[in-house]
C-alpha cells in the first residue's frame, strides 16, 4: 500500500490548532498532528515523507508541557538530518525560545530595540535594577503572550516584587530588565508573515495590560476596546506600509523563519522599537472577519502548496 504524503503539525496546544484544521480540511489536504507532550517517536526510524510545520511555543510550560520545546528540538534535528521539508526549523525554534537571540538578530539589521539587560538569579537582578533607568519592565527571556511582564516606576516596588513570593522565574532562569517605551497611543503593531512574505499588520490595544495573545482561545471574554471603531482589541490595518518590513523579512530569512509575527511600538517622537518575534503566530477571528485577509487560511494554502512539491 502506497504511503500518502502528509502535512505534519508539530505543536503542544490543541486549541490553537483548531482554525488550521478547518482550512486544511477545506483544502482536502492530508495532515497529521504531532502533539509533543503525547506523541511517541522512534528516531531510529526514518521520518515519514511530507511537510513538517513547527508550531512549538515558548509558553508551553504554562500549560504543563515543560519539556515539549526540548523534545521538539530533538525531533527537528532528526527531521533535518533526513532532509525533510521543515517549516520554521530548529533555528527558528531557537529564536522562539530566546528574547536575547531575537534582539541580537534584530540589531544585526539595524532595527532598534528597547535597552535591555539580562540577569540570572535574584541577586544579580536586584543589582542591575539599582542602576537601570526608570521606568522599566521585567520580562522572561523564554516566555510568551506577555506573561511575567511587570512595569516598575520605582526601585522600592521592584525590590519588593523580586524578593516576594509573587516573583515569577523565567523558564530558563534568565530575566530581562528593559526600558519602558511609552507608546504614542495605547497600542502596538504586530506584523504577520506567511511564506516569508508580509501578510498584514494588526493593531493591538494594550490599555488593559501586556498579555497580547491574539488567538481566540486566549480571549474568552468579549472586551470592548475604545481604541478602534470595531470595539475589538485587535484590528487589521488595511494597506499598511513601512520600510521596517524589509528589515523584518531579512531577519526572518537569516533565521529560516517562514511564518511569524513581529511586534513593534511607536513612541511620541515617531521612533519604532521592536521587541518580539513570535514563530508560533496566532490570529484573531473577529479582526479577520472584517477583512479579506486570513492568517490561518494563508498558512494552510502555503502548507498545501509545499506538500505538492514533495516527492
């Protein structure tokens, strides 16, 4: 019996895969999910033939999948050794799991990032905080959805947090201190790329905090957003254009990233600061319902077209 080539989705969050399942089914594209906290793979065998799409998230530990990224790295190495077609490969995974690596790659292309220092352990964190210009934020080197981000306007509050039971350790033990850039408006911009090409930009309201996951599963409550006419926290910006998009494309190409969201904000001087590359990008259905642009449909089309090239 002849084996059917498939699209293999490597992930750890069933809820985030729902929209992709629908679009792949509409295309009648054969696919299989590899949930990296459940699947059992024998790497002594040759991998199946197909297209492998890595959607591993840096925030997997918040869902109890503590070592899913490490296991994904092993599986990606195995796939790449056997010359399988991998979308968002092992290099892309490394970028997903490290803000430090993201920032160094952005800076190589002359992209401005907020001033940032890195600490391991509370003693080093407190020492660096004493000399860091206020206001600043703390964040995790390995994180996702803005989890763990705190804003500090004085050192006393920072010290109280770090020495309290509320202090949240980064999954990799590395905490960032980063200058707080006040946006010109209470919004940030997330630029989406599929097949290494710019797809669209979405404006995100930040007035209620830093947890900015656009997936429907992350936004269970209907929240009114006064920042745009739709009332949705997320709004697609039609015909968005900016020179920074060319720089983003070069960063993604340099790191074998074919699908990603890149986030930036603009300060009151018109300066752009980029602070996140997310290779496990999600999309907001309410925002997309008001536009002809569809993120997961574009991904499904891309995966299906790549599958047709596999022998």
